[in-house]
């Protein structure tokens, strides 16, 4: 438990430093939010008035302290441009992105874990070469390019899956409780909505996951190869244990930790990369929200997005640590 | 094809459910779906200067007067008629007595006064173009008097962007932000459509308002849907699959190819949005010298830009005003002439100098224009450094003369079709970048200012035309800008769309209230 407490304090500290860095960076990046807020032909007087209303005339340290003070009370502030509490904006934008990342992660795990294990088992065979070729291609394709090609071929030419959006047009008025349409579909017993949302997720999620899957696959393969060379595998084989039993019962649990650590980090990276597929597939989400905020110099909104992505990143890593702890009881003694 | 079937059945259900309440003479049915690449910030009429906000509001709210799509002069909307005092300082409006807001309340002059008071209290961007507007007061229930600090010729035109809100609806939500938070996500208008869904990064849905005071003669759609699709190729795919009817942001090449394709139409609106290279006329460096600017002014091939970058969609400019506008003076800017420029460079020994241009690389035609200028200048031995920026960053650099680069690219989007909105914005010294305006050439000439101010305060159109013509000639003689292009507003749409007309007073919007879909 002491270990987890330590991790928690460390995470809080990381978040604080992240906030500080983002806040400072957003000040260094040129751009004046007051000019944008004042609109065309505003005149210097009005810009100055807005600058002081927005608190931008205060010294940077004071601005930062005010911001952190509000943050400590759970107040992310108001967006200068949507005039809404940023928290509300994020509650609307985060679920579509998280849904996308979760499905992409499922695709990632379903492909890279079994393929990694098998290609390690059949190391240096033709099958292994094929898998490595796939990983190499996957790692080399830029996300936006994959997304465009899949959209044009599978969505546009073949019309097998939708081109864009989160739901089909007839569901445009659909409102759920959570903002996660897959979950909302299930909660409300609307399987039609569930499957429609899933159909809209396949191409974007696959485009987003390909690069990460390639990396996950290589890491899993490498970790498993070294496990297959260990003495306990030799012992199990001499005791005539079946090959599936060796693979799944012995090698997999022992070789999984390095991959799990990477998958945990990939979750956060994916969330940061959603904008690439969100723009192409016309999906709402935190990536598009962030881009808009950056182009308008909506500093508080930008910092809030970075903070939320940071929290998700840390949470994903905490979950992975917890999983490793459960998988490997020896960890308790190490710590 | 399955999608089309689903859409068709959705239309049928919708048109059935929504068409019933309307009168038998009108046909209000079907759905119009518009793709848009940029998401709206909010729904607040205070922000109607922003086209992504304005395109939603233009049919949700009414103004006292309005430019109908395709027209360049105002028509009465909520006002029936108006009188201007002899000194030009007081405008008295008679307003309609039969107008109902979407909440059912009736419009009176109290709503008009409340609207303007709120905009003033909120330092609304939309008031920037209202000139010396001072205050509004209700004379009786249907008479409003507006007072100006100085006469302002285009005042009536400027009112077309002042959308009247329902006092009864907004007042309870004023809180400490002048109702900005509430109006950002709610609407309180009297227009033909009301907002039914507002998901600003995904979809905005408008529904025809049954009790619209203007009635529903002719063909209209029952529902308008804006879908936010950033990627041009996605907009094209959706247009082709029938999932959107209007796709304004596809590439020029794709627009060109759709011109001859069955089932599609490409509309070219005579937009009046000049794109400039503005030279820092107040610079201590070379661009501060008018003879150097005379050389620069001849180094850009507008025809090449129009033919290849804009694929012919646009008007060839010879000065900042569109050629067919009141007051346009011909050939106030020098034509492309590299030989003449070369001669000036040789005479003055300017070869070897370095200039900097700032621009928005996200705008394709700006990027292309910068590349052309770079290449032409390098032939003269002048190096042009290009610095791409975001809008807020570029706007911040011109706040100060010291940080203003030699050349800036900027679009001028006039908020109403009047020479004032282009010439005063781009060349009056009151509007220099360091004064918080869009005259990024930091151009200051007291005689030009006097002409522009006199034209702005006059109500006599022929006098104004003469003054503007004179101002353009004086400006042209000092070479503060190259007007790169007057791009057309090119919008691709399904041929099922009927009634679309480009609106010069509401650039980058769609007259969805006049459109029907077959």
C-alpha cells in the first residue's frame, strides 16, 4: 500500500509540473487572446479593456497563482471563446475521444498480444517474418494517411462502413447519459445505436491503432522470445507439458509485464493523437477542441486539455502498475 | 446506397411530422445538410462578426434591416421605415408590431433597446463596425430612437449584423457576464428557424419555426443541419454519397471537377474580400520608402495567381475595391511588370536586401502567393523570408511598429457591402495595427483620413463615390499594398439544392432560409 501512496503523490507532483510547464509554454507562444476576443476593427482601447477583463494585464506569476488556486478547487475556469465552463466543454468532448481510444486499444491488444506470442514461439519461421513485415509496414504508415486511405476505399468506394461522424444521420438527436455512445446504447437498451456507433468507430479506431499495434507487437514478441529461452520452459517441455499450456500458462504471464507497461503509456499517447483521426472522420473530441483552443489562444482551455490528457496518462499507468502487482505477487516483497 | 435509403426514409418521416403545421400554400419539408470546416465558438449574437457563428444565426435572428442574399442594398426586416435627423445624429425607427420571438413573446422597442444595451455592456465584437453609435432609447412600444456621436453614412448597413434578442428570454440569464454564457449555447431570436441541437464540435440542428412572422410562402426546408467536417476530402466524400448537400470547403481542383459532374453544381459568388500584401509603410527600413514599395508593387502576377491558384474563380483586382462597387477607381495599383521593377532595383542598388513576410500557412492561397512573391523577388536579388503563423500570433505582431514585419498578408472581410468597410478598415490611420485595427500597412496619411472620414459621415451616395475614388488614387500613389486577389466564393453543392445565393453582406454563410431540397 505504501508503494501506491508513493505513486499517488508522485502523480500529483507530475500533474502540477505539467500544469506549470503548459501554462508557461502557452505564454511563450506568440498570440494575444484579447485581440481575438475583441473581434475585427476593435481599436486599441477595446483590446486593452478586454485584456484587463481577461486578467491578462496581471504579471505572469500572479496569473499562474490565480489559475492554480482555482484549479485546486476543481475550477478549470471559463473558456474565453465558448463562454462555458471549460469542465463542461471537456465533459462533452472527452467521452467521444476516450471511446475511440478504448476501441483502438482493444484492437491493439487483440492483435499484438496473440501475434507477438505466436511469432515468438515460431521465431525465425516464415510466419514470424510475415508478422515482422506487417509490424514494419504498420510502424511506417502515418496515422492520417492510413485514415484517409481507409476512409476513401472502405467508406467511399466500397461503402462498407460509414465515411464520417459518430452516428448515422437518423440518430442525430440521440442523447445518452454518459456521452459514450456504445455504453449509452447498452444502458438504454438501444442495440441499434450501439451497433451504429460501433460501425462508426471501426475505421477511425483501426487507423489510430495501427502504428501503436506495430510497436506493441514488436515489444511483445521480443519479451516473449526471451521467456521461451528460460530454463523453466525447458523443464516444462522435458516434463512433456503441452505446447499451448507452456505458451499460455507459463510464458505469457511471465513475458507480459514489459508489454503491459508499454500499452499503459500507449493509452495516453493515443489520446494525444486522436486529433489526426477526429479531423478526418469528422468526429468531435478533445483533439479537435484542443486545436481550436490553440488557434484562438484560449490559454485556459489549452492548459485544461493538457491536464486532462496528463491525468488519463497517469491513470492508465496506475492501472498497469496495479495489474503488474496482481500478476506478480513477488512484487510485494520487492517493494 | 443504403445510406441514401436511410436518409430518404428519415426525410419522409421528418417531412411528415414537420410539414403538417404549416399552411397549405407553403412547402416546408425536408432537410438541408451543410458541411462546415470550422466549428463555431458559441451562438452569441455579440460574436456575429465571426462567420462560423454568423452562418448559424443569420436565419435564427432578425435584425432591424437586412441584406437579402444576392442583394447589395438593405431591405427593412424588423423595422418598417426610419427617419434620419438633418444633422445625421439621430435615427428613428418604426418597428413591426406582429413579430413573435421563438419563446412566444412579442417584440417591442424594449427588446431592441435591451439588445443594444447588452452588446455595449458586453463590449461585443459586433459593435466594432457600428461606427460612432452612442445609445438607443424606446420612444413608444414600436418606435426606437438611436443616437450617434457623429454622422455615419453606413449606419443602416451596419445594423444588418445587430441581431435582436428577446428581452424576456435573456434578461433572467444576464448574471455577471451580460448573458454571454447563456446566449453562447441558447438562442432567443425571432427568425424563421430555431436552434434545436447545439453540439458545437459535431452538429448543429435548426428547425423551421412555425409561428414565424414573415410566413412561409414558397419552398423551404423544415430542418437545417450543420455538420462540422474539417477535412476537405471527407466533405467531398460526404457530398458524393449524398450525406451532405453543400460542401463549401473542398479543394479548388475538386470544385473544378464537380462543375461538369452530374448531380452537382458549383456556385461562384462575387465575393468582395480582398487579399493583400500589406507593406509596413511606417517602417524605418526599406519598405518605409515609397519608391521601394513602388518596385515591390510591380512584382506580383495577379493573373497567374487567379488562373492557377484560384483556378479562375475570382475577379482580377486593380485596387482594393471590387471593380463593380460604388466609388471604385480603376488602375490605382500598378500592374505586374518585372522589367520595371528590375530597373528600379538596379538604379537604387537594392539587390542583396532581405525582407520578411508573415502569413497564415493554413490558407492555401496565402501560401501560394507568398511562394510566387518569393520567387519573383529572388529574380531581382531580394531575399524574402516567409514566416507562417496562427491568426492570434500574427495579429499580435502588428500591435507594435517594432514587431511589424516588412510585409503582412491579410484578408479584409467587409461586414457589409460598402466601400467604407474595405477602405476605412485597411487605410484609415485610426485603424493601424498599433491602434488595434486591420490597417497592417500601418498606413497613415492625414489627407486620406480626411477623405475617408468625410465619406463615412455623408449620406449622399454620389458625393461618397467621388470621395472614395479620390482616396483610392491617393492611396495608390503611395503603394501601401498589393491587392493580390478578389477570390470568388466557390461553393459546391448537390443539384437537389434550390435557391442558394451568395450573400456578400454575410460572407461564408448560406441563405438556408431561402433554400429547398428536391
